[in-house]
C-alpha cells in the first residue's frame, strides 16, 4: 500500500480553462449592471446640478421679480459691472451665480472696473468651469476650447481679451426659450439678426434699436422663460410654473465633447462659445414650432450622437440613455423621454399658449 503512487492534487489544464471561462462569463454578465449602476449615479448627479440651477433661478426671481435674463447675444459676455436683467449682456448662467455656492466667483470678476475686459478676476471667472455646469456623463468640469477659425468663429463686440485665453467655461445646460423661431440673436435664416450695439459706446451715442420680442406677428416673438433681454415675471408664465420648463440638458454631438474646432458644420455652433455668452445656441434651446424653417427632428430631445446637423443648435438632449433631465419653473426636476410627443414637448416649453 505504501508503495502505491498517488495522483498529485490540483487542476488539470482543461479544468483551469473551464474556470477561467466561467469567470469571464460572470464578468460579462455583471459588467452591464455595474455600468448601468454608475450611469444611474451620474444621472442623479446631473439632476442635482439642474436642481441647484433652478433653485438659484427661483432665488433670482424672488430678489429681482423676474427669471434670469438671457443676455444680448453671443457677441457679448458676462460683465460684472452691468447688474441683472436687460442691462446685463451676459447669459442666464452668470446671473444665477450669486444665488448658489458661486457668489464669490461673480464678486471676484467685478472687483475693479479697470480690470474689464480681462483683469485677473475676469480671467478667473471666464475659466472657472463650476462643476454644477457640467453633466458628469458627458465631460469633466474644466474649461474647453472655443471656435477660433472657420464657420462659427467666436467674435466679440466687447471683452475681446477673452479670445486670448486658450479655453473658456462651457455648460451642458440650456435655458428654455420656448418654441420661438429665434433661439439666438443670430439666425439661420433670411431674417435680419436681432439688434445689438456695436459696442458700449454705441449705447451712449446712438438711439437704442433693441428688437421687440413681444409681437407674435414677427419671427422674433419669444415664448420661453429666458431669452434676448428677457425679464419674465412669474405671472407671465401663464401655463403654470409646474408645467413650464425653465432649463434642461442640451444636446451636443459626441465628437465635440472635447474640442469644437474639429468641424465647421452647423452642429458645432451649440458649443462654440462660452457659458457666459448672451442669447445664443450654446445656452438656450427650443421646442419645434410649425413655422420653423427646419424639420421637427432638429428640435426633438435626443441622446447625444455624432454629427446630428441642426439638432446640435436647437434641441435639448443628453448623453443619458432613454431620457434627459429637465428642470421646471416650480423648482422640480423630472425625466423627459426622448420619445415625448413633439406637441407635448412644445406645450411644456411655451409659457403662454394655454396648453
């Protein structure tokens, strides 16, 4: 018995390969669940960003009696010395800074009038990239390049020194400009652009020619909550604060996440400037209007994808599968499915159509 040979303990090659195959299969089965769990966490963080923005907008409303203004145009950016409302050329994101945990950032940019347009405080502002402006499913919170050459090149009427910076603050969130035909002071159409002064001196030396946005018989009619020189009061949201968008995630073609200079297509114009710019496609989006020049598909909320044409300028959207986050004027944040009926989406964007 003692002389009998024994088989060494251990796994054969076949058994080892079988174990490896089983482990690999288990990883394949669990990886989608892990990825889905991480995406849910990122989407929740994105919802929290929008919640902070809309609560800040409500605080702005309580203080100034109107929702944050959309500013003048992409030719102007935030000016800490020009207050709030119609006189502020910069966009709505600049106006909410004081009402969230970024009030010191606005103050730093406006310490000294002689620092305008590019003192150290303003450099800090223009490149600050607050985390609350960025969806974590899309890109990190940091400055990104703006469009320097070619179609859609960013040109400023004031604060041109910002063009010397390598990158600027962007945002993954846009204010609701309703179902307006114009969603920027500069159109993709034959109509003339909305009027903006050539510079600040022109405001002093010429009669003001601001474009009227309250006449429904013109293409400039605005039905949203934040737009060109807007000062929308709560009472003007006739359809109800709980039924009207204030802001939401904006669609962005995936090839432009890192650098908008990769293309001259119209799709990149929704991210070619800065979060601090005035009334512009970067920071304002709309729902489809039957009188729009472009097809309904360009305005439908949708998940980010490559090269989506004019949707890159007009549509709300996000990197999340299935739905995007939208903040309503009452401070709530809700899921909106990409398959939402276009007319329902339009009704929730329009503050005064009675629907």
